[in-house]
């Protein structure tokens, strides 16, 4: 009798697990991890018949340039990008073992996949944005740079923005070398962004160009943070 009860419970648990996986709505879901000190992870998850059918993983540098793992010098990071996708499919979820010596890459990929699966779950209670830190960038400015932002979001609100300006050689511009109070303008934009509609700060007097590129970069970051 006890064996029958145990068997019944096991069947119910299995059925519950299958039903949970089947809650994923078929489609293709993209998501990003939080931005780390040196990189940010991206995942595209394909859901078919309520299950993970395939996963594509990519990793970008801290200035939003995609890493080419064919020539990347860190073999463990390359291994993480190549093997974790298969592990996510096999596990039917984001709970997989990390790749040794590629903890950062593995953790970012797992978070990106987890967020993609939340998007696929019709029962997930999500806000407009995921809480976290997200990278965004503007277009190339005619003066030879793009604005790069690191946006921190909490409860659908911007709580902080860190600016950098990336030059055509992909090095950072030092505000001290700039013939204009760039760092002050960044601070003014950040404070205005906290009380404005995200990505739509009104033009700051004396900083029209920066307001434009800042808004574009912030909206780009918000697309990575979006739960839609």
C-alpha cells in the first residue's frame, strides 16, 4: 500500500513538472544578463511544444562589441558559449553546471536564459523591466564617438547611469581631455533621468547633443532590460 502511495506521488510530481514546462508559450525569446565588469551575455531561446528546442548564446564586451569566440584567447569562455546551449536544452531550464574557469560567462548565460524563460512563461509576474544593470549605446556621432551607458534599474525605474564615451579606436575618452565639462553634463543627465520618462530626458541647456545621444543610449539599454 505504501509503495502504491509513493508511486502515485512520484507520478503526480512528474506530471506537475511536465505541466510546468508546458506553460512556456511557443515562440522565440531573447534576453540579456546583467552587465558585468567586462562583458554582458545574450540568449535566444526557441520554445516548441512547450519545451526548449534550441538556445543561441552570445557574449559582448563592456563596450558592446560582440566577442568572436573563433579567435577569443580564453578557451574556457569559448567552451561555455559552445556547450552551455546544449546543456540548457537537455536540462529544460537554466539550472545547469557552470563551465570551470568560465564562471563569469556561465553565470551571465544562465541569467539570460532564465530571463528568456520568464518571458515565455504566461504566469510569470513581471514588471516592464528586469531589475539589474544593462548596457546601451548611441549611434556613432559625427565627431567620432558613441555614448555608452550602464543603466541600473530597480522596480521599473532608473536609479543610476554611468556614462562613457567610446572613440573610433574603441578606447575610452577621458573627460579631463575634453574641452567641455563632459562629466558635469553626464551628472546632470543622470539626475534628470531619475525623474523623467525613461530614455526621454528633456534637452539640458548647453548639452543638446549629449541629451540626444544619452536618450538613444538609455533607450537601447532599456530594450535589453525589457520583459516583453
